[in-house]
C-alpha cells in the first residue's frame, strides 16, 4: 500500500485534541470513519485507479 499524507485544518486539529482530552471513544470512531472515506476516495496511483 502506498504512503498517504493527511493534512488537517485548524478546526479538525482542535476536534482531534478535544476527542483525546475528553476520551470520547464514539466521536473518535466517527472521525476515523470519515478519515477512511477521505483516504479511500483518492486514487492511490499517479496514473489513476486500477482497472480490474
């Protein structure tokens, strides 16, 4: 799997910090699900997605 770089906005960083401070497991799971959708939504290859 290719390396992926994720950048966070200031608001997203504050959200992550709040989740950690509050130890909010449900919100952490929602955040990770959103991140996974962002990562999967981008083709992993420079030439575009693989055609199967």
